């Protein structure tokens, strides 16, 4: 062992640096409102900063940690209302540290005993909340994107089994709403389905899939020689937080024997609430469901639950042999998760979510989701009572889209004005919101991810937008 390696693994150094870092993060949380949400720096400027930082000589670590905090968007700030990434519960970050330190990457059971057993338990907790029967099972994977791809591969294995061996996917197709997250389109293309194999069903005024069109779109596809294998429902969609009619999709899938997958990356979390669970009525009829813990379930990225109505299906997705890991590739061993996930080495992700619910109960999830969905409704009312703003649609979730209006402005001019406002908001850094285009109109978009956000804060945001809007007119 060299002197350097001895120093790197020194327990006292670890302890002291660890305490100092936790102190910094606790201060960051405590004084969250005393700094900007984002200190926007252009990509090239920041790259130059770090190129300049690299001295090829050892440097102290604490100033580095401090810089990272300064240059990071502050998700715990009450005026952070942009994308769907959660300010993690501090306890889950500690669990993440434990996971990183132990680094029990669970490709096989013995390399991640605790996290594998807890992963099974976490899947059971999700399955129960969904209303699945005892046959159900699931796994955790690295993000909604990967979970959706995994589910669609499983659908292909169930409905077009020959493809794994023969590799021919040219006639296969999936059906999905035109408002679904882009990762579903990407997954289908990765699977070789191509543009023709992704049948995008139109949406209604609330941006929900027009389930009344499913049959005619399917017949059209059939005429073109397409073999539909799956329908993907959104619960909810990304841009507007709209929940598709899952009951109607389930019925359609049952009639034609299609796989029914739900992308519940954002809104599947309502399964843990009594007030909003009705939004996913019919969910238990889906063959597979993806739910991100790093969106509405207070857990650091990435942690996604992928649940299967028939747990046995999850073993069919991948048929690889890996002699160095498993003695029998065909054997259904729940505890060897790499048989069922993309990941070989995998983070100990189950611990983060389990640490939260074990310490605070499922009530923590109920409180979080309900508080933020309620806040979405309150914000919509505030917008509607202000004649200078237009609400895009009545929100079903905590995603609220709206735009500033100006007398005499065309939609084109309003698009430019609202885009300018959004850019200026990000550059000034007092608030963080995003934008989206709905039917060619540009809307400001907020996802209320933060339990620290208040009604007063939302009124302040509108006043701030109006002020910037006036400067641009
Ligand atoms: C509905 C939906 N599905 C999937 C994703 C992708 O999830 P991830 O970022 O965890 O890969 C998102 C992300 O915003 C989403 O909103």
C-alpha cells in the first residue's frame, strides 16, 4: 500500500470531511431562501472555470464541495418550480451515502444481499398499493426511461416471442398518446420499430389520449400489415400532467390481447394517496407500470419501480446466459436482479426509498403528493382570478401551464414574449420555471415539486412575471 493509498482510505479523514460536508448541506437546507434558486452561468463559461480549476496537483476538497453547491440549482428552494425532479428528503440522501460507501452493486445476490431483499419488499409495497394480486412482482431500475424500455421489451417477449432469437421487428408496433414522454418513442425506436411502428393517438382538449380513436387507429395499422403488441398509457403526461383513461385502455387491450403498459413515472405516485388515487382507476389491469421515486416520492435520482401484474413475465425480458454470475439462466431467482434488469452492477437503490418509508411511514408519501397536487389546484385558481394570465388547462396534477397575456398581441407575439420572460427568469435566478408548447402556443410551465412553496410565493411569481412582461412591451 502506498502512502497515498493509505491517505485516501484514512478513516479519520473520512469522518472529519464527512462531518464538515453534512454541516454544509444542513446549512444549505436551513438557509435555502438566502440565496438564488439558480446562479445561471453559461455552459462555456462554466467549462472554462473547471478547465482552469484542474491543476493536476492535489487540492483541498472542501472548497470544491462549496463550488458544487454554489453552481447547482437549489431544488429545496421554495421558488424552484421547474422540472419534475424532487428535493429529496434529507434522510434519503444519507441512505444514498451509505449505499455509495458500501457499494454493494447487486448484479448477484451475494454482492448486494440487503439491497436485493429490500428491493423485493419495496416491489411488494408498490404492488399492494397498486391493487395487484399476489402474482405480481417487480424490480427497481435506473430511471423511467429505462423502465419504460424494459417494460416494452417484456411486452415484445410476451407478444412476439420469436423476435429475441430472430431479431426481426419490422412489422411490430405500439400505440401511445401523442403527448407521451419522448422516452417511449425512443424506446420503440431502439427496439427497431421505426416511425411507422409508433402509432401516436391524438389527444383531447385536456391532452388525454383519445381512447375513442384506439380502434380506428389500430384497424388502420392492421391494414398496413402492422402487428400491434402494446398500448402505453400516460399517468400522467409530462407537459400538462394529464392522466389517460386507464380503464378504457385496459378494456381495449383486453379485447385485442395487447400488452398494457403504464408510464406512471411522474403521477403513479398517487397510488399512495386516498385523495388522488382515483386518477389511476384501472391501473391494476395493466401488465406493467413504471413509477419514479425520484419524481414524486422524495428519493434522490435515480430510483424507478417497474411492476408487473404477472411477476413471471419479468423473467422473460432478457434471456442472456452469464456463467460467471448465475449457474442457471432459466431459473427464476427473485434475488438475482440482473436477470431482470438492464443493469449488471446496480446501485443499492432500494435502500433510499425504504429508509424513508421505514422511518416516516407511507404517510410521508401521502402528505407529499397530496400537498403538491392540492397546491397545483390552488395555483390554477390564482391564475384564473388574474385577468393578465391564461391557464392552459385545469391541472389534474401538480403541473400547471399558463401564459402572460397582452392586449392586442397575436399568439406568435405572445409566444415570443413568454419565451423571453422564461429566459430572463432563469438568467436572474430568483425563480426557476420551465416552458412547453401546447398546440403551437408557448406556455410557462411549473411543476410544484416543493413542499416549501406557498400560495404567497406563487402570487409573487405571477407579479414577477408581469413585471418582466411590462419591461418587454
Ligand atoms: C411521464 C414521464 N415518463 C418518463 C420520464 C423519464 O423518466 P427518467 O427521467 O426517470 O428517465 C419522464 C421524465 O420527465 C416523464 O415525465
